[in-house]
C-alpha cells in the first residue's frame, strides 16, 4: 500500500513539473486533439485524460522509449512497460518506434513488438497485434506508414510494410506488404484499392484544431519539440 502511495505521489509530482513546460502542454493538447478527431464519443478533455488507456499507454511508451536508448536503462524500461501493460492492457515494447498523433481506441489486448515502426497519424483499435514471425534478433515486426488505420482484432505479422493511407480491416491477418492507399481485409488479407481512393473522396476526419500554447501560436501540427508527457504520468 505504501508503495502505491509513493508511486502515486511521484507521478503527481512529475505531472505538476511536466505541466510547467510549454512543450509538454503542447504535446498533451495535440494528444487530446487527436482523441477528439478520432473518437466522436470524446467530448471532454478531462474525461479523455482520465479514461483513455490508449493515451496512458502512449504517454508511458514515449518515456520508456527514451530509457530504451540507453543500455543501462533497458531493463527498467522493459519492466516498467510490463507494469504499463498491467494497468492499460496495452503491451508496447519500449524499442518500438512510434510517430506523432498515434491513437489506440478502446485500448485493450494490443501488442506492439520491439522492431515495429509506426508513422504519424496512425490509429489502432483494440486487440491489434503488430507481431513477429521469427525468433531471430533482426527486424521482425511490421512497418506501418503514415495515416494508417488498423481495425479491431487485426494481426499484422512479420517485417511487412503497410503503405501510407491504407486501412487494415477488422480481424484481418496481414502477412504480406500492403501498398499505399489500399484496404486489406480477410485471412490471409486480400488487398484492394481503398474505398476513398476509388471514389476520390476526401478523408472524413475533422481538421486539427489551431491552438495557442504559451507564447507561440501553432497551426495544425508544427514541428515542436516532442517532450514526453510520460515523465509525469
Ligand atoms: C476495411 C475497412 C477499413 C473499410 O475499407 P474500405 O476500403 O472502405 O472498404 P469497403 O467498405 O469498400 O469494403 C471493401 C470490401 O471489403 C469487405 N470488408 C470490409 N471490411 C471487412 C472486414 N473487416 N473483413 C472482411 N471483409 C471486409 C466489404 O464487405 C467489401 O466487400 P465487397 O467488395 O465484396 O462488397 C473497414 O471495413 C474496417 O474493417 N474498419 C475497421 C473498423 C473497426 O475495427 N472498428 C472497430 C470500432 S470499435
């Protein structure tokens, strides 16, 4: 019990410290904006902060990924990632490389392997696996491009590449590369041009908000320094 209170106090202290930094606040706002754009049910930022395990998992991962860069902190990173898994139901290996505005909706049962690479604006639903098929210590997990949606229950296995703007259907099992602007559905997944590409429709995703953070104003997504909110979560 004492340990839990100590951890809670440390997290609260780190959160208070983190919030004094404009870049941390900017990252937090961008994350909340992503939730709002990706989930029509998300209407309240405070509720999102408290109740989205997908957010908690990515915040934690950003910190743990930094620990992973240093040989002396690899073991703590791994152990802490397992604690995060227990709390969120999301297992992201600290070695995984994940881009900006990543979002996991209904986060639970998600597994992302060590050598997975994920671009910007990627969204996963629950029960997604970005897994390996080899025991060799090489690149053995998928590479996911920018603006990719991975449906619930989908498994993407091996060092395959999913191209930009593609969608993986719910429950699909992907074992081969998926070209850009495609949909892949079924087991094993069959590739076809994505519906939006077929009809030439624009994305239905709402535009990101313009926000003012501290002194500078940023519009859409600036290349601001990504400082890890996981330091304080
Ligand atoms: C694949 C998906 C992204 C749609 O992509 P799309 O390019 O717009 O594809 P379409 O809707 O035009 O469907 C293309 C074909 O694939 C089929 N299909 C769509 N999703 C499928 C799926 N998950 N599994 C199997 N077949 C699927 C459609 O029936 C259609 O078949 P048809 O050509 O014989 O009629 C979408 O169906 C999907 O699975 N999204 C995931 C959503 C999700 O996980 N939600 C969870 C919320 S909690």
